[in-house]
C-alpha cells in the first residue's frame, strides 16, 4: 500500500484523516482498545462510595511505599474484596454480552439480532424469577442465593434447546424460524415473569427486579472465576468460527460452496451464544443493548470481518459495561441504579440514531 | 475418469418431481450450457451437482464420488459455484468478498490471484469499495471474481476443477456478457469443466459446444448447439414458433424472435 501511495499524485492520496482512520482500524486497534479498558478500570477503582483517589492507588496495590499505613490498609481491603472483583465481573460480562451479540448477528445475517431479542436472556430471567417465587413457596424458607445463577443458566439453556428443536427440520436448522420462534418465546417469558411479579411478595419482587433490570452488585472473585472460562471458550473458538461467520454473510448455500461445514458452524455458534449469554444472565440479570451497540459501532470503524470483530467486541464491550457499572453505582450513591436500565437508557436512543443514519446505506 | 456422472437422477419435493430420471456424463474440460423454460429444473440440477441437495433417486458423482461423500472443504477445492442472487448484509469491501474464495489461504500469491480475478471481470481498482454500494451487475461480477479465485486456488493443488454457473450473465450488459464468455473459455482451455445455466439461447450457442435442454424435469435434448437449438426445440420446449437462423464457420445457431405469437402445441 505504501509503495502505491508513493506513486500516486498528491491529490489522489488518502487525506491524513483517512490515514489516521486506517491506522486506528488496523494495527493500532487492539492496543487502543486495551488502553481504553485500562483507563476505564483505573477510573472505576478511583470512584465510588468508598473512593480511592488515584494518588493512593499505587500504595493500595502494593506498588509503592504506604504513607499512611491505616489508610492504605483500608484502601487495600476495599480494593481487593469489593472494587477489583466487581471490575473483573463487569469486564467479563461486558465482553460476553458484546461478543455473543456479534456472533448472533453473524449467524442471523442481521445487525439487529441480539440474545436478549430471541428470548435466551428472558428465558434465564424467567427461570430465576420462578425459582425465587415458587422455590420460596415449596420450601417455606428463603433459598440460598447461589441457586439462582444456576437456575438462570439452566433457563437460558432450556430456552435455546427448545428453539433449536423448533427450528430444526431433519438435519438443517432454519435461522429464520429460530429468530421468529425466539421472538414468541421472549414474549412468553415476559408474560411468565409478569405473572410471577403479580403473585410475588415485596422481598421476592426486589429479587425478581434484580434479574429483570440487571445488576452487578454483590460481585465476588468466585463469581468472576466462574464466568471467566466462558470468555476463554470464546477466544479459543474464534479461529474456528471467524472465517465461517464471514462467509455465512453471503448465505448458507454460498458458505457451503466455499467449503464451510455450515450445520456444524451453526451448532458451535449457538452453543457459544447460549453459554456466554447464560453465564452473563446468571450473574448480572438481563442487560440489554451492549450486544447490539458494541458490534455495530465497531463494524463502522474496522469493518465486519469476524476474526477482528469478535475480540474487538469483547474488549470494547468490557470497557462499555465497566463504564455503565461505574455510572450505575455513583449516579445515585449510596443507592445503585440497575445497570440494565442504564444501558437501555443510553443504548436505545443511540441505536436509533445509528439506525436512522445507516438506513439508506444498509438497505434495512 | 469423467468429471461428472449423472445417472437416473431424480429429485422430488413431496410428490412433485423437480428432476425425473436425468442421465448424462461430462468429460473433463467440457463446457456445457443448460437451457430450458422457467421451472424446467435447471437450478435444481445445478444444486444437485454442487452437493447442496441429495438425489431422491439415482446418483450424482463428481470425479467418481458423490458430493456428499466429500468434506465441504475438500469439495470446495474441486468445484466452485456462482449462484444467481447473492446478497451481502454486512459492509464487506470488494477485496474482502473476493478473498473469501481463497478460504483460509493468505499471502502474496493470493493477493496476485485476487487482483487478476478482479481485473478479469473489469473491476480493477474496486478493491476498497463496499460491495453493497455497487450496482447489481457489478456485484455479480465481484461474485464471479470470488468464484474464479476459489477455482484458481483449488486448481493449483488439485488439478482442473469443475465450475457451476447459475445464470452468470443475468444482470450483465452486453460487453460484460461477452467478457464472461471469454473468461469461461479461458478456463475451459486450461481444462476446467464448466456447466452454465443460460437463458439467452444465442449466448448458450456462443459459450458451449454442447447444450442440454431440460423440460419439466426431464432431459429433452443433449448435443451440439446446431442439434439442440432447433425450430423443433423452440416449439416443443419453449412454446415459441420462430425460425432458428445459422451463422457459418463455426456453424452456430441464432434465434431472433420477430413476433410474440404463442406456438399452438
């Protein structure tokens, strides 16, 4: 490329802004996204109910000599048992939500697809809500909180298994039926949750609200460790599904003509989506729009190739959800805003603007 | 070994037979045009040849093996397919779409081949354009370049390939139709076996030395253009009464319908 621009007359060379854009979209992309995430993580440690100003951070992390031993000890405690686990959970869940959105959009050949849309998330939330209400009735006592993530994960899994059954005829899975049946199931799950809300008592209502609106409150290292493997699975799968998802954009027949084992690719992608979404719903409830906005924004800058889009979505989704969570716990401090409300509040209008601007180009 | 063997092929959906007892063999390097009215089973035949659908009865073999017996990746190294309508929903560039034809391969050799494929369809310099901003005919040529790259990559390692084209000229202007014919003839010259569905009978006669006529799922005629594109075929298969003309050296039939009168069968 550089040899080419030498030969071109000055007026035909790419303007500096375009070259900067090519640099940002090219070799600088991942360093930039990592830097953004790091800056956001530092900001997130510094602000909050028990803030740790940046100048006290190095000492609290054990990187510098403490000036005030008692203060440093307190900072350390806040940092290690509250702030850092919460940051870790936010980063992992943000990455899971954004990249599972990107995979689903590739699979459905539709930039508007999202796991929350086809009922995978709401199936999980319904299972959690059912466990809260019915479980309480059956055992006449409050269930341990740890059982809820399990129920949510199982709910997401069962919803997807049902969708897969509905959409599979013979040995081929119809993506269109999957999407439409998913819309119906999402509505059904919504109705189910409404029913449970109707019969729930006050405490149960608060717990259900957690799943419906999403929250990262109560994050621990254990939770982070439980969901980290799902992110690892994503990165392990990218080399195997990246090209297939690209080619699938031309259509299933074309993908087959170009040598992709299409049914196998669809199975892997669906398993990944449900595992990643299930893990996110299990520990954060339903958090919408991260899965749509992040891949959409990135496609505008780096193009739609999945081998770069998937890891970039993971990084940028992590940054965005961390920012949202930091805002959620500081805006109304000491109370916490539900993070799902915040992502929808900003995500939905933002998404509409993108949609209107792109309407002509994308042919939607 | 023949490039393609089709023996007593039938494809049925429910009770309806899309293809009924079709047999023919194609030797390596042959170019065949498939003609026939709408709904004659042309696209179904091509999909059966490509491995996309399995026969209800009979067999299809590419280089002696059923397409379903190959792994899709292995099959893609031996046959390439150009479909009629391909829509790209995400903003891929022309260069990205063409390179999809090269599979997992990367590097300078692929760069050169991709550039040559785009030049062959008269789209040199279109690499950075977003594909869905191009006209329908230009998009079709991009996909043809992608298919040519896939064919070239496969032929490097596995010898002459099989090229299946479903109405490759449908949205092209006259000049690019002729370009495509000459590209296809270059492929044939280096041993590629080509099967093309063609609607324009004149183009079919220009492209291929052998024409297969399908009618309601059955093979109605199979032979040289002069033997298959005849007054009788036009009347029997296409329900058009028109006299077929003939150009000398090499003898090539041509059809110039002069009135829209329906043939009374």
